[in-house]
């Protein structure tokens, strides 16, 4: 009976043109719109080399670390060049800034660098970021220099050259990769998250399949449900096979979407395909579980249940960053609990973690939270279904 109902559920769902559109066609159409909207954004906002000025005074001449860093970031032979630097006096720097020939200038006063800008913008933010990075690296180099001097003294060597020690440390750091790179077109694409939210939405839309499958087992929802209620077959087996059938159909739609995004729109997912597949399987199951939950708990019509499923899915999608990544990060910073119970965000964040991070801590957290969401939805659903009774059919 289990296999028979499983096959029957799959056939019924594939014949439902409305559901097939929402599961198979709508995410692909939305993905095409995303691609059309985002195609040129990254090209327009890729990091460009821009002009700054540095006040070449006595204080700056004593800043070896800043000098070496500025030299590296303004080297035309460096593929990661970020600045065109004008070494001038303060009066000339002020004039350059007034004439809009530079984005800002750096003044060293009492060993502390000060950034002077005319207006806020992306270039000014990058300059501030670079200066903060240099400041942190400076502290690190000073600590390493101090430890190296202590080691020299412990070994009985008192004829060390402090400048040479600093130079050797700087050489080691310069041989490492520069921390700030313009890889927005090929790696650090902040628009990737929009496509990840699309996958999460497709997973949650799978809930409509689970919802329809369970409705077909409820006597107050369909003619088939009436027959199921008076049949001698175990209701648990029928419900389980219907849920599995809807899950399989949903996975087909999700697989088509992933293939389309990867090979049709060239969306990057990274190389961790085993974990990507696991996340997709768990995320899709979360969507089916939510659909089963809505079908089991809400005592409303079919249309109302479908509306509830779509409304919840879209609301979760917006919170996870579909309409702009800023909202996702604002929530994550101020009310992180919302993102931890939002299945769309957990799916989106899981893809994001696999693509951007070398560790799996964040990915595992997202998988575990999705697992809790699935268990809670299914537990409440099956409890509600077991208590389902009718005065008459």
C-alpha cells in the first residue's frame, strides 16, 4: 500500500499544472529576472584604483610600516593596486582635495594617522578600512619585533639590529597574500546571496506540494480524504507515503533550478558539492515539513492554506535578504534569534557559508537549526493528524 500510494501521489502532483508552475517554472523565471537586474551591478561597483595624498612630513618619514604598505598598494606592477598616491605637503593636499583630484589625504600627527575627506563615499570607506588594517598590522609587527628582540637577548646576542628585524618581518608579511583584493567579479560577489535566497524560496515553495499531498488525506479537504478516512488502511502509512511523494517531486524541481543557476546563469556555489547536496536535501525537507504543518494545523480551506504557505515563504525570503542583503545583516546583528528560526535564512546562510568560509562551523549550525525546525513541524503535524476526528463526512 505504501508504494502504491507513493506512486499515486507523485502522478497526481505532476499533473497539477498550478503546482508545477510554482515549483518548476517560477523560480527559474525569477532567477532570469535577477540575472537581468544584477548583470552589470558588479562591473559598475568593482574596486577601481583612485587617487589619495599623503602628507610627506617628518612624522610620516618615521612610519616604516605605513611607507612599505603604501608602496605596495600603489605599485603599478601589483595586480592588486588600490591607490595612486601623491606625496605632498599639507597645503598642496588641501588644494588637491578642494579641486576633487583626490578622494582624501592622510596626515600623520604625533604618530597617529588622520584621514581628511571632503565627502563620504565608497573610496573614502575603503581608505578608512585600509588605514585600520595597517594600524592593526602595525601592532602585530611591533609585538613580533618585541618577541624577536627578547629571543635574541635570551640567546646572548646583544648586537642585533632593530631595523633589520623589522625589515625581515615586513618581508615575510609582504610575501603573503594581500588581505584587500579586488575579486568581486570572480569570487567575492555579494550578489550571490540573492540567488541563494531564490533556492531557499524554492525549498519553501515545496511546502505547497506537501500541503496538497496531506490535504488529499484529509476527509474535510478532498473526496479522496473521505475514502481514506473510512478505509481499513493505516492512516500513518498513507500520510508518510504522501509526504515522501511530495518530497521526491519537490527535489526534481530543486535539482532543475540548481542546474539552471549553475550552467545557465553561471552562479557560483563553490566546490563543496557533497555538502551543497546535503543542504539542498535538508532545506527541501524543511519546506515539505512546513507545508505538512500548515495542512495539519490550520482549519481553513485549500486556497487559504496555499495562501498562508506562500505568504510565510515570501516573508521568510524577504528577511533572509531576497529584497536586499542589508535587512539580513541588520537582523543578524540586532535580533539574531530571528535568523536562527527562519528556515529560508538558514538555507541561504548555509550556501553562503560553503562558498565564503573554509570551516564548516557555520554550515553545521545551519543544518542543525534546520533539523530542529523539521522535527518540530513534523512532530506537531503528526500529533494534529492523529487527533483528527469528524462528526460526519
